């Protein structure tokens, strides 16, 4: 029983860490993907690329 409790505590800690990582990635994606004031055609490709990278990381 004690080993199972240890295993479950580790699993919960891992899930909490993963949740924090995903929450941080989501915040970055939300900030980066806000609609710009200027025309969408003027959004730098590098910004779109960075949004894409963060989205891919969040989906891992």
C-alpha cells in the first residue's frame, strides 16, 4: 500500500507540473495571438512562426 501511495503522489506531482507547463504555454499563445491593431498582412511572419511553435509545444 505504501508503494502505491508513493507512486500516486509522484503521478500527481507530474500532472501538476504538466498542468503548469501547459498553462504557461497557453498564456504565451493567448498573448501572441491577440489581434493586432494593424492589418493582418502587416503581422511579421516571425510572430506567426513563434505562435505556431508555442502551439505545437502545448500540444505535446
